[in-house]
C-alpha cells in the first residue's frame, strides 16, 4: 500500500511539470502566464517581452534548442523531458526528424590556417576524417569513409585548396596515405609529423623498460623530443641522435642465423623498427621550430575525437545513418560556438 502511494505521488509530481516556453527575444525559459487575447494564452518573460504560445516560429525554435542540448550538451532524453515538459516519445519523434537530415555550413575566412588532419574509427568500418584549422579551432572539412584512402584525402585537400583557404602549415600523424596525399596537393607547404605519434610508435616497439643499454639510450632520446622548443634544442637533439646512430647502428642491424633452417633474422628487431620509424620522421619532426605557429602534435584533434565518441556513447542505439548525421550536427554546433 505504501509503495502504491509513493508511485501515485511520483506520477502526480510528474504531471505538475509545466511545459516551458522559450522567450523568442532572449531565449530564457523564465516566463509566466500574462492574460488571454483572442482566446490565445499570452506569456511574459523576465526580460519584459510578451509573446503567444501559438506562434509556430517559437515552437520550432524551442524544439531546436532542446535538440542542440541533446546533441552537444550531454543531456539524455529523460533529462530533457523533465526540464522541458515534453514527453520522451514526442522528443524522440522530433529529434529523429532532425537526424534524418544533416546541416551544411561553410567557414569564410581570409586568415592563414594551420591544418590538422587525422582520422578515427567509431565502429569497425566507419571512419571519420577531419580537416581542422587549429589556430581558429574550427572544422573546415570532413569525410565519412571506411578507411583512410589516399585518393579520397587528395580530393578533399584539392577541394580545400580550391575553396581559397590559405594553408600555411599542416600537421599529420604517420599514416602513409595522408602523407602522400598532402605531399601531392601541397608539396611546398611545411608539414609537421606529430611528435606524440612518433614517440608512441617508437616506445611501443622497445617498451618503456627496455633491457639493453642501447635501447635505453634510444628511449631517452625519443623522450627528449618533448623538451625541444628552440633551434638550439633541435641542434642539440640532432647531435645526440647522430652520435647514437654512429655508435650503435651496427648493433641495431646485427643478424643471426636459425640453426635448423639457416634463415637470417635481426637479433634486435624491435629496436631496429623503432630506429627506422624515427629516422623516417626526422625530416618533418622539427617543422614547428623552423615555422613557428605550426602545431607540434595532433593532440587537439585526438581530444576532439574523444568528445565526439563520448557523445555517441551517451546516445547508444542510433542507426548507422543517424550516427553519421549525429556527428555532422555535433560538428555544426561546435562550429557555431566557435564563431561567437
């Protein structure tokens, strides 16, 4: 009996939630009833603006604001229902209508931009590639695909170039397809290899606690990339690298033979792979020093991908097509925020 009474009280409190109307003047939900005119309820906002509940533009604007909170504000449908007074089924219908379409926008700027390029997988065969102006904190291009394809990325970069964006620096990870596409479309633009990606790849090969003295010295060399900020730091690091290379290159490529098959193999293959990875990255490893303003890493883009994936996890159950449109709306709202 007591449980039934508590359930009744809970349902009564739910029924008392008044559907809040948003003021078309200031966007506030702080409004009260203010008389009736021609059979239509009037409302007055705390800002002093009077409005009617039947104006279609107010209703549509109110729905869109709640949709925006759902996309980028980390609010669930139930939370929005509690705050807005609309039922969850009605909100689902409205939000599904928005997700059946996608927004379009363009960034008009004459400012030079430093471009970050990276891709992330949010399911097994769904990859999002973003082209982001790091100095403006805005997304200028994106692509949904199943993998990082060189031809597709080259087409995107050509589109960015033809749209008139003044790209003066590019930062990428070590993906071969991205690097080849950038070198094809922007051969004369300074390109920076993400320092964090280089460190991560090298340390994943030799681990954080290698056994040999040679590998330990190489680990310290890779970690010291984080403290290089000036031309003197760069020259000091390159000098240390060349000294290590002269002393231990023979050790790195040391071979042995399998007794029963007589096949050769590299004795220190993990260190060899890390060395080759670092050696290939060096020509584009200090662009941020030679061309100040060029981002040193793609960490900002990695963090942005994290926000997108957090939002997708918060709204599990969306179909694949709606997940794509969800991401497009998220990018749109994020860009709108940066414009202000």
